[in-house]
C-alpha cells in the first residue's frame, strides 16, 4: 500500500474506543468526504488534520484511509471555529456559548479564549473565572498537541505517543530523551525491543545502565510465557548478556542495582539466588502463607460417619476405599487436594464431597479457570459453577497480566467452602487473588489432574502443592470397571505410565490412522472433519468435532488447518459479512477463539442478563458483522459485541493447540501427531487424548506416538511455591 499525506477538516467523529483511542471519523477534504480510521489523542469536529497513511478498499465498507500518524491544527475560520467549540472540545462551552463567542470575536475567537480572558469575560454569561478555565483548557489542548507531535518526530507511532503523553504529560519528551527505557512497562504496548530501537536512534550507548536494568526485567517477563515465576541468577545473567550483547559482569552489576532499587527481588543464598519480578515473588510467597494459614485454621467439625452411608444409599453407589478417604479428608481438613485421571471416579467423589458439605448446612461456591471448564463442572455436578474471574468479580483493568478483583481480604467470598476444578490450569496471579478472597474457616477443595499440561501463565500450582507434602492430597489411581470398556480411558492411563497405547482396536472409541508426512496427515484430518465423521456419525464439524494439534506451524499445525477448514466449511459468500484483520479474514459463521483476557467486552444472554468479560480460551461463533465498528460472537449463549480493533485478540478455532484445549471436553477429538520434537511430549499427548468424550482419532505415525509416550522430558518450570510452603511449615 502506497503511503500518502492528506489534509482536511474533521466533519464528524463516528466512534472512539476510550481505552486505546482507536477512532473512526469523517474528514472533509478538497476531494470530498472520506472515512478515516486511526489512533488519535483527542479529536473534535472542526479541527484540521494532516494525516500520513494509506487508502484501503474493504470488501464491505468501501474506500477508507488508515492513518498511522497525524498533525492537528486548530481551525481559523469563524464557521469552523463555531463547529469546533460546539462539539464540546473545551469543557463548559456548548453550542449557545460557542455562538456567543464567535458572534463577538469571529476568526479571532480561539486567540481570545487562550490569551485574553479579560475580553472573553465580556461575553454575556461568561465570568472571569470561567474565562480563565476556558483559557487553561485550550492551553492544555495545545500543549498535548505539541508534545504528541514532538514524540512522533522522534519516530514513535501515534498510538504509542498518545500513551506516553498520558503517562508523563508535558514531561513526556524530556523523559524519553533522557531515558527511553523509562517507558518500558510504564506505557502499555511499548515493549523492550521498541525502547531499544528508540534508544539506538537517539544515540544511547549499548551499556547504558537503564538499558541493562530494563533488559533484565524484559527477560524475566518474557520467561513468564514459559511458566517460570523466577530464573536462577546465573541463567538470568547469561541470557540477558547474550540478548544485549554485553558482558555478564555488566549485567551482574545492573542486577545488583535492580535488587537494591526493588526493581527485582532476590531470594536464596548469595550468588545462587532466585530472581523474581517483585509482583510474582509477592504472589507466590502470599500463596504459600495463605495456603498454610487456611490449612492450619481450626475449622468446625463436620458430620460424616452417619452421612456417608445415607449418601451412598440415596445415589445407589458404593464408594471405593480411596473415594471414601478423599471425602473424609475434605471434611477434616481446611484445604484438600483431589487428583485423578479419567475413569477413576473423580466426579463421583466430588459429588460426594458436595453432598456431604450440603448436609452439614454449608454454602458452597464452585469455580473453574475457563468458561468451558465451568460449564463442564456445572454439567457434571448439577451445581452452578462460575469462572474464577467471575467468582472474584473481576473489574476492567489496563494490565491483563495483573487482573483486579472486587473480592479480596476486605470483601471476601461469603461461603463455607470453595471448590476449584482444573487447578492445573490456574496461574499464580489468579491463585493468589483467589486465596486472598477466602476468609479464615472457609474450606478449600482443589481438584485437578497433574498429568495434564500446566497453566499457560506462570506457576505450577497443583504440582507444587503436591510436591510440598504439606497439604492432604488423595490421588485416585484405579480405573473403575465401567470405564474399562473405553479405550480413551485405558489408553490415557497407558500414556501416563509411558506405555504404548493400543492402536489397532477398531471396535471401540480410540482410532489410529497412519499418515506418512505432515501433508498427508493434514489431508486425512480435513477429510475426517468435513466428510467422514459427519457422514458416519452425524457429527457437526463446528460443535462436535475439535482438532487439537501440538503445534501452530507446519501443514498439520493450527494455522494451516484453520485456513483450509474455513475455506471448506465456511467459504466466502455475498450473503456473509466478513472483516479482514491483518492477514486473517473473519467471516459470519466462523468458529473463533479469544486469545487473551478482555474484561471490557460486553455480552448479553438469552434471558437478558448483561455482563462484561470474555477470557483467554473461550470459543464462539461469529453471528453477524455489521457496519463499523462491531462484530457479534456467540460464546455458548453469551452474545458479545467486539469492536473491530479487538479482532487481533481472536483466532480461528477449527483447530486449536493442546494448551488451548485444557478444561474443555469435545465429543470427537482429532489429534495430528506431526510437530517439532520439542512439542512431542507425554503430558501434551495425554491432555489432547483426555479432551475426547466419545471418540479420539490419532492421525500420524506410530513412531511419533511412541516418541510422545516415552518422552517425559517436559520443559522444567522454575517455580518456588513448594519451597515457600515447606518454609511456612518450619
């Protein structure tokens, strides 16, 4: 697209996203009115804009100009000034006052407002105090415009320049020129590589101390994606030195300074410390303190000896020895952990715990990490379950990594017991928030399967709690007879034990289809989803079938499979609205997944309830794409409206990764084995297989299946919860 510069007067503002300032407006130019989309600090009708960007032609919305940078001028003609002032650009001046000012001062109106409040006070209805307020407001507007343009002149994109001005005001340019690394973490979306590039343009030395300090924080923050809550000092120093191309001694000096300034937290023996970002040290340490306190608190005694036989009789069941042990442990301990794989009676045990608690007059709250996991928990227990975010009443917050919740120590959950399912998916930040909202004396039951993949976020909560040996845990490890007929169940347990699953049984619910390479595997997967399963079993490719891949890349990775499946299952049509975002086209009828927490999206349910928040991993269907700026998606009965700029948080979900499948269950799972070796490991394979309810089909080579089954070398997570728990017990 060819870059162009255009100039015109703002005629109207169609839409503004208050969080990121994405704006759609109509601009009057010499060539007529055009639609403009871009990021603007503040824009009002009547202002004159000089825009740099390019024209694009959208298949539905026609020709529009995408602005990447801009300069703003105040209007000079009386009629345009009138429009500008009437728009509310200056607080306190509305249409009536604007007309009075322009009638008296004409083209000189803005000069009078800013520089001659004594003259302005002569206008009927304007006091001298009001005139000074109007002058100050216009001066601030001019200052903001000048500062933002100066930041853009430094090579900073307009959307980032606006955020930098919001953070530092009139000191923004001076701050950037003195220390461009100050805006790392202070300005959302301006990451360390962007700061580094800016610093290089400004001539900063590679060993500038603030650069090294910011680089250390960036390396720790980057490794949160790998699940680490800390890095060993030596490893952090070496990784950062390599990234910044400086010597380890320079990094080590910056590390010492960072700890002294409390930018980082060090824990452990000198020279071999664990280095944390402060908020993650606090979260993990708080988790240990609160877990130990809740576990040590003397809870009220519960009846169970006479109640368990009644529960068994009413439900026509007989608990196994381990199930009975688990139910009693939940009754006798402040915190209890229940683990087990498929077919081991975990759900039956959980229902028994709930029944026992209720018969003791307890109020119970149930929750799970994702919407789908909560829905599944509701279906299995017959009791309402919420997401943890909704349980804790999350509130909108610019920092998605550190959510803010209404429920905490000062406003705890009103209940006698909290039960959390799919604990392996919960990261340390959310778990810390959960524990802060649980009051002393409230029981906490944690349920999960430690053989599944750990959380996407930092932490290893379930495994660390078990490893600490501080909290009572019961592992259900025997498959019940009624589950032995399921090859999904028996193969899942074989995989966990490192034993080759049965691949040649064609009469049950687990099938293996051989593919010679990634291309042939992808062909088989697409054929299964589009033709074979729908024809043989009536399976709906959108609602019943889920492809779960180990990888995003390659011909059998999620990216390629999603493109192929969209083309076949939901092809372009004049009757279907669509919207492009980057290289991705979203179309009415597409199956999509939210890829990050967004606390601001508004949704409505069929019964008229209104709520906010769609979370990482939620899967939905695009139901409509209207004119700018909204798209509607149905997330399991929640109709959510997306602004177009949020489309970057979505991806197609015909095929998803094993990590994104956690906590969900699908009637039919198709698992292609082709992937880089680093992604072919046991608990990823196990997680994918255990997502299948009625049928699991593995497509690939026996060699890949054997490699994944034997490979138990999952990447280590550096987490400290187990150690902190043991220290609490000393």
